[in-house]
C-alpha cells in the first residue's frame, strides 16, 4: 500500500506487501524491502532511512490535517498553504 503525498524516485522498486507511509520519499533506484514510516526519506539497495522530513510533532499534525482527504474545492482554496507547508494555517482550515 502506498500512502498519500508520496514521492517515488525513478526506477525505484517496492517489494510486494511493503507499506509506504503518507508523505514519504523514496530515492531513485531504491529497492524498498520493508515498511516506510510516514514523512521519512529512504534510499539505497536495500532502502534505508536517510532522515525524517519533519520532527515527530509536525508529522503528527500533518497526519491529523490529512489535506489529501479534503474535497477538491477546499484543496484549491488552500493550495498556497499546502505547497508552502503553512501548518498553522492548515490546522485552521480543518
């Protein structure tokens, strides 16, 4: 299963049954053999954690906001906040 807001690099391979968390980034040509936590960056063969994209409390807030579940108009109205990672404004938009 691949979560929402995930970026998968060129020629990356994700093995069957592996879960990719929301907001994760998979490096190009990586081979992902185990689950990837939300908002982490992995790469290599086999793919290993490179770093977390945000501190744990920010990840929790982003998962609670879950903007990808909003209707299209709400996403459009808040697109600058989403792209700009304006978490405080996004929390208010919930």
